[in-house]
């Protein structure tokens, strides 16, 4: 694992799990969304609520896919890392990995597209997001 990548630990809770006692696939995406919010705030120094709430910049997903390598269960602590694949004009492709110790549990690809919440439609990545994501990409390459 690249030690320069921002990471966060997430405790798997009862509410994340399905009747088979493993994390329900949709719960994985909900967890990932929280990880991305925290990455903007703590990894890039751009408070997520400020971007979406005050500035009305949508940071929705144009693409999301995941491979589930191992089941995760209640009580597990997964370490999530965020990798910037590239910085596009209006998009920010990311790679997310979740590990339990050395074991890879999940890998996901996301493409965030910046939008104008009030007016609708995509917009170029704001300069501060572009600069922070570019600096992160260069630091972690």
C-alpha cells in the first residue's frame, strides 16, 4: 500500500450487514460515499459540506463500480484509501481500496463529476478542487 495515500478506518456496524451477516453491497457504496466526504474535508482540506451546501457544487457520480474480494462482517475495521487516477476538466476519477489488515476486501472505481446544483448540468472542476486534487495526485504518484 502507498503510505502517501490518505486513509481512514471504518468500523463495520450491524446496520451495514444483510441477513447473511456480511456487508450488503449497497452499504459498501454508502460507506464509500462517507469516505469520499471525509477525504475532501480531511485529505484535501476542502470541507465537503461547504462545497455542496454553501457553494452548491454537486459532486455526484457519473460512474461507480466495485469488486468485492472478501466479505466484510460486523465488527471488522476496514482501512479505506483514496487514489486520484487523473484530474479531468469536469471529472475526477478515483480508485478506492478497502483492506482488513493485509487482505483486500473491496476495490472500487468512481468518477465524480462537478455540477451546478442550483442551475443543473456539469461545470468545470472549481479551481480549488482542481488544485487540491492535482497536488494530491502528484504527492501520491
